[in-house]
């Protein structure tokens, strides 16, 4: 249970579905309740599939490009920290890579569950790099099962949040969503800093200083 909570909080904080509420409301304001429920369901399914692929297949992409896990953690850490600062500064759309032209294009299409909602707004570079790094940390079968269950739980929460987005928008208001997202932003920044610092420590510990000739 402790591992499940740890993984769930990490994934949920980086994805932060509450930050996507204003965009979801704007993109589905003319849709019926049934259509919003359908979009919410498929958004959650798409996010879950993207997370699964990132967790199990991402390592092979790293091997193909010759990228070390520590390098990925540092790069992903910077992305996660940037996302955290975006939450603190209330830059939801910019921090999630959803620009105005993308939003306008989405308004013209019937299905927005995959893009821009699932990717890049929810399952963006930060969460993808986080899952790839997690695969290196949790290689036991039971740990991977717990990770998959945590991903499914996050997907379920995404469905509930998106399904209730219009209600939450009215109840919490812009200020309420911003306040919650700022709290989550602190957690996201801490996760990113932890990934960067631990990777730097691993790199330094892996250096063989005995073979370095220092000038006398």
C-alpha cells in the first residue's frame, strides 16, 4: 500500500488533471452531458495506454538512442520542475504545450480525447519520462503490478475529474483551481528536483577518480 500511494501521488501530481479542467470546459462547452462523459472516458483510457507504453517500452527507446537512465532522469526532472513552476504561475496551457492554434483546431474536430486532452495536456513529456525512470526503479513483478494498478487508479481519477469538470469549474471557480494546482505544483517541483539530484549523485559515484591524473 505504501508503494502504491507513493507511485500514485507521483504520477497524479505530474499529470495534474485539475490543471486541465479549464481547457476541458472550454473544448466541451457546446457538447451534451453524454458526449462529455464519452470524451472523459476515452481520455482516461488513452492516458492509461500512453502510461503503460511509456513504462514498458520506453526503456527500449532509450537503448536505441543510447541514452542513459540518469540522463533521462535529469532531462525529465527539468521538464517536471518546469511543469511545477507553470502550475505555480497559473500557466496551464503554456506549461502543458497546448497553444491557441491547437485549441482552435480541436474545436473543429469531433474527438478530442486523444489530442489535445490525453497528449500532450495530460500525458506529456514529464509523465512519460517519469514512467520510463520508474521502470528502472521497480523491476520486480509485484512492483510492476502495483505500478500498473496505480496508473489505472490515476486514469480512473482523470475520468472522474473530467466528467465533473463543468461542475468543479462552477464550484471551485478559477481561484479554487489555481490554489489547488499551486499546492500540487510544489509537489511536482520536489519530484523533479529529487530526480535531478539523485541522478547527479549516481553519475558522480560512477566516476573512477583513481584513473584521473591530477597536476602536481
